[in-house]
C-alpha cells in the first residue's frame, strides 16, 4: 500500500506541475473539472492524431519540386546521345552471299531470317536450323559473322561533317555491337574539338553524313537510332537509298530523383529494359550477343548460340521480372523529314562529291540542345521537415514541447526511481518492528 501511494503521489505531483496543456486540471478537487478537461485532452489528442496521419501520408507520397536546369550555361552537364548507323538485313544477306559459303536455300531464306534476328524477333524451328547450318558451314558464330560482314565504317559512311568541320568518318564512327546488330556508332562526347568551334553552336549540334556501299553491293536501306544514357530501348528508324533525311532530336531529362529510391533504381547506366534483358538471360542461361558495349552486365553467363538466342526472344513477353523503373529518366522527341536526292552533280554541297544519287542515303541530324530540357527533382518533405511539423502539431494541441519531453523523462528516470527507493526504505523499519514483536 505504501508503494502504491508513493507512486500515486509522484504521478499526481507530475500532473500538477507539468507544462502539458490541461493535464494539471485532471487532479482537480471538482469532478466536473476533471471530466471536462479529460474530454478536452482526448479531443486534442484525436486532432493531433488526425493531423499526424495527414502529415505522414504526405511524407510517404514523396512530394517533390521539379526545377528546370539551364543547359546552355552548364555544358558539362550536357550529355549527347550516341548515333548509330546500321546496314539493313537485306544488305547483310547480300554480303553474306558474296563473302561466305551459301547454297540456294540459304540465299533464298536468309534475308527474312536475318530481318527477324536483327529486329529481335523469335525464329521458327526451321529458320533456326537453317541459320545455324549457314554459320556452321563457315565455322562462325553470329557475332563473328556480323563483324566480318558489316563493312568498315569508312566504307559504309563516305562523308561526315560534325558541327561545321568535315572529319574522316573512320575517326568518329566505330564498329560496335548493338541491340540491332553490328553498327557504326558515333559517341559525340568522346570527339575532341576546339572550343572555338563548339562555342559557335550553343543551341544546335549538327551531324551530316552520306552513306553508300560499293556499286557491286547495293545499300538495301539503313537503320538509324540514337540513345542517351538512361534512355529506354527504342526501335531504330529505317532509311531508304535515294533520299535526303533531316532529323531533329531533342530530349527531356529528369535527374537525381533519389527521393523515390524505394520505388525505382538509382544507377548511372540502369534502365528497366536492360534489367528485363538480364532477367531473361538468367532464365535462359546465356547472355544476349546483341547488346551495347556500355551496358553494365556483371553476369558471367556464356554467349547464346542461335538456338538459345531464340529462347531469349520467346520468353521476353511471358516472363515476370521484378524490374523497377529508373529514377533518372530520359525521353526523346525525334522528328524526321525527307526529300528525294536530285541532280547532285550540279550541287555545290561537298557532301555529295563522288556519290551515286540512287544508292546514297544522306542523313542530316540536328541535335536541338537549346530546345531540350533537363529537370532536377528536389524533395520538399524530408525527415527534418516531418519532425518539425509533428512537433508543431503536438505543441498546438497537447502543449508537448522540448520542456514537456524533459519533464516526462525526468519523471521516468528520476522521480519514479526515487519513489521506489523511498517506498523500500519505509517498508524496512516496519518489517523490523514486526519481527521484534
């Protein structure tokens, strides 16, 4: 009984002296006062709970402020897309016939088979058998055959002009494996040029190229694609010989979206499409030979042969992979205009020199950096703002502040232990008295 009375007195004393709103009236001598203040305290606690729930829901929704970043004043942050030119499947089939051992059936069916392979489509069993036979006869893998058949970039792309300077095409285009086969790939960020030249074009980067194979091998179309870092995989654009093409490329980039890292992946080279490819590769037990060199693939899987590569294309749509989107996203806007090439012999443009107008593809790409946008996502709610908001709510409705918290801690760690010691000391003399009696 003594211990309970000491505890009760200590808690009552805390109620009388605390800075919490209304709590001291809970120990009033009048019953009506105690009931009224109990109702007020419960109502205040309910209001505080509702506001805290609203604040937490807002914090969990990750509110953020999207700010536009100026590109022209910060050239170091300006990433240019890679630009790739790929011969069509018909051109590769023609090169296959001219340079490798083939028979009548292979020559007849190879263009359609290569078209499916280079468009990342599944093959029928008979097509897999025929392509595997064509490669086995020549003792080549698909990767080796593509690298051998695709001509050197200086042969495929005859004339190149980057910005305002005509450059050797072999210096700026390199043969690389891509998702769409072996292509001539240009990486503008790796081209070293004088600052005087680059500073003249602040809003536009211009690439002008003319593509033509030898007169013996007709360029049966060409595919062009561009890819920014963190951009999802997009289908290439087909070009037809005998035409001038004018492309206009701009992008919208959303960067440093770290506030959503529980709902997305923040990595420099990560994209959801690459994650899906790696998931399918793991399921099939081999890696896709058709992929860009800059993909961060750390798996040690062997390269797929033709049969296993068909497994990649078959399971692509049916496999469920837990791939989150990328936190940093890039979307592009690519528009294309074209016109027929006429009377290039009378043209003063040096890009047409020595070209056959019926076999040539002229591609003029304008990278519209001045019309591109780069956004940075900044969170408006972080843990510090959440704690300050919760502190304001508790202070408004319950009077809970820093001193109130110190008072409560003082009660738990100082006052109550003192009350326990006092009750123990008061109980010992009574036990001694009872023993003497």
